[in-house]
C-alpha cells in the first residue's frame, strides 16, 4: 500500500520520512490540498528505478531492431566475434 502524506510532513517530519524511504526502499507520495504533488525516494531506490528503465528501453529497442532486421546470429558466432575483438584489442595495446 502506498505511503501517502501531506507535503507539510516533509518540513515537520523530515527525519522520519528520510528513515522510512531508506528502510523500506519505497517512495512516499506527498499531497498538497488533497492532490498528488511530489514523490520522495532514496537515491538508491531512484538509481535502481533508472537502471530498470534503461534496461526496459534497451530491450524495447532490441525488439524493434529484431522486427526490422531478418539477419540472425548463433550464440557461437556472437561469442567468436567478441573473442576476436578482444584479441585484437590486446594486440593493439601490447604494441
């Protein structure tokens, strides 16, 4: 169940709100005059959300690329290509 509080709690109970968002890793929704106004969350929870969004958008992009391109590669082809690239980089850095 979402934690919904008036925005005045941010001023009056900041320490408590900070503790809650860090302990639960869940956001607190703040209201102003009975309507949603802000969301407060820990930096860790925000970064996790950003990471999940990045992964989601990359997967969506891959799905769209998959629909456009009919060329397919096997697991072995992909890893052989990666190994060749890594070996080439090692040779270039050794010189």
